[in-house]
């Protein structure tokens, strides 16, 4: 009897060993006709358009710019981007408005030095973004010796440079921070630094 039990044990060991050698099968999910799910991507938040009141404020701002009488284009593009460009030369002005009372001498006297150009670009940029914080970008081109010099910058870039928020300065009662910024920024030294960071020459327009 003990011999029979021993034989049964040996047979059991052999069966277990053989079972371990048999390859295992894994369950595979059935194919599906559903398309693969794309990862959700947040759509960019649209920037608000300028209100009618803000558009009116922009139009009222333009005449306050130095040499506004020789501005060629002043408009809001893409709902909230300010675009301001002067005539590049007196010749261009005369071709566009032959009856202009402005003489060539007067035209050239508006921007007699490159520092004057830098001053206008910096001050218009900062004042416009402060007065109308909804403006998200500004492009401003000013002439000097038949060449355009200008800025093409987003409001956020200017804010990061100044380490300030135009919206907060605009909404602050008494606007103490804005007054302090103007006092500090509108100097020759700061103007030169601003020009190095933002202002670039552009090719003159073809005759």
C-alpha cells in the first residue's frame, strides 16, 4: 500500500511540473470601433474687445500725441490692438494729401533728433496702455530722416519690464503708483534703457 501511495505522489509531482511548463494564456479585450480619445486641450481664452467707450477714448487720445497732424494710420486692430503709424517722409505725406498746409521744414522739425523719437514712442506706449488697459498690444512707428522707428510689443511684455500692472495703476484710487512710475520713468536715462529693450528701426518705405 505504501508503494501505491509513493507512486501516486510521484505521478502528482510530474503533473504539477508539466502544468508549469504549459504556456499561460491571457485575456485580450475585444476590439472596439470607438476612436481613440484625444487628450483634452484647453482652448485659449479670447481677449475682450474694446468697448465703445474705450474706442472713443482711443480716438480722443490720438490728437494728444506730438505731431498728430502727420499720423498716417491710427486704429484698433483685432479688437484690442492699437496701431499708430506716422508718415515716413514729407514726400509720402504730400502724395497722400497734396493740399496739406504742413511744409517740409515743419515736417522735419517734429522729430529733430532720435531722442525725440524715443521719447514719443515710450511716452505714448506707457500712457496709452495706462489710459486704456484693455489694449493688449501696441504698434507705434515714428519717422526720423526718412526711416521709421517703432515698437511692436504686447502689454504683458511692457508690464514685465516695468514690473507693474497697468490695470492696477489705472484702477487705484489716487493713482499713487502711476504717478511714481511716471516720475521715475520719464527721464533720459530710463528712456535710453526703454529704447534698447523695445524700439527698433524699420526699412524705409519705397518711393
